C-alpha cells in the first residue's frame, strides 16, 4: 500500500520562467580560461553546499569580480522568476488531506534551496535535496535517504518527476512506484502505464494502484 508521494522540484512542482543557467555559464567561463571539463562537473556542483564563488574555487580557478557580478545577477534573475505550477498546491493539499506523506527529492545547487522551501507548501514530511544529501539522482543514496525520512519502505512510495532517468527509471530500480510527468504533451501520445500529463491525475492514479495492491 502506498503511504507517501515524493516529487521532483523543477519541471514538476516549480518552474524557472527566466532561465539564465549561471552555474553552466560558470563552467563555460572556466573552460575558456583553460580548465578541462569533466563529465561529473554538474553533479559535483549540485552535491556540495557552495555558491558561485565557491564553485570556481572547487575547481581550482579564480574569476574576476565583473564575471562574478554578472553570474550573480543571472542567478538572482532566475530565483526571482521561479513560479509554482498551477496544479502543485491543490494536489499536495489534496494528498495530505487524504493521509499521504509528501516528500521532495531533487537535484539542486545550494542557492536554489531557500527559494524552493519558501514557495512549496509547508511543512512537508521529507526533503532530499542533493546539495544537502551530498549525492544527486539517480544515485541510490538519495532515494534511500527520502524513504528513511518518510519511514517508508521503497514499495510504499510513489515518485513523480519530469526526468525519465532520474524520476522514473531511478526510483523503479529501487523498488518504488513511479510515473514520468510529461507536461504539455497530448494525452493521446502518453503511455498511461508509465506517464502522466498533470499532477491532478495523481489522486486517481493512487486509487488505481490501491486496487492493484
């Protein structure tokens, strides 16, 4: 029996309407300065508590004050543009009223954490944010962390998110239930056994899964 629903954050519960990607811009700047990029650069940025200056120092590089100010300006513009999807609050409240625990599990750089906590309905029952946990999805540790926080076994959790690999395949590999959220996609093109188009579908999905249990 499912006891908890865990959500990804960006693309699922919240959206950035003015995307500037300052951390990726930082990595490009460092590459232009001679740093050789690594495949795990983005994962490292999201699994350590650091800001933009700390990110440059992590990679053993320095950046000018002008570059840092420009990146910080982009970051603040992104943070100011974060919006809650229209179906987020009503769905979370409906699930909470029905007795389900609610958690979030997301890959985030540290500066985004405060905005996320301010915008989401609170309090939630579990938070597994990569910069705090120290690993990113789809590593097993972050899924285990959110299940422990909820005091649920994996098969008692339904995971919802917009990343096929991190929010669907990863949770399934851990024994969780999961659905891939495909916003702005026509219902006729969805696979109802694996995909949903709106968070509003979740209560009906839970009733269906309850019948299968």
